[in-house]
C-alpha cells in the first residue's frame, strides 16, 4: 500500500505551522531542518516546505514560486464538523474565503486560500456525505 504525503510550499515555515495547527487542529510532527516541518492529525501527513518566493518551482522550469493567490490543478480538501467555526479561525489566521459558502446535496463547502496563496476547501458532510448524490 502506498502512503500519501501532501506537500505544501510556503514562504514562512513558522507562520504556516501556526496557520495549519490553529485552523485545522493539526499537530506538529517532526521538524526536519529549518525548512521542513511535518504536520500530523489528518489521514495523511502534511509536509510544509519553506521555499523562497522567486525560487524555481522545479529544475529547468521557467516558472518560479509566487505566493500571491495562484491556481493549480491539485488542491487539498479538509473535512470538518463545524464549517462556520473553521472558516472563522482560518480567516482570523490570514486565509481568504474566496466565495460564499456553497450548499450541496452532500453538505457544505468553503473555497479558501491560505496565507501563501494555496487554494484549499473545507467540507462539512451531511447524511452519507458524497454518497448522498448516488442515491440510496
């Protein structure tokens, strides 16, 4: 079985640790040098990687890291039990709520951006969660 680890590039490691622990209740795991911290408490570990703005995104790439809001085809969804409370904590810690909270058949969703421009969603399931859209 594969282990999934989510990695999030951030400009300020201590600020990112504070954001994700205070907002989502994640716990610090290992600190792997001055530019890498592991967060635990989700179904997969999350690695925060401090990378300076303007640094290459990968070897030979023409794009560089930019911590303004940016789009990527991959983002993280976090399931929570009290969406309104988590949105409030996230905003107080520097996140942006990008549109009104969405009501879906399966529950509620908040589209957010962390203080480093990374998009993420907060999901509050109701009933059978996503199974609500496939019928009984």
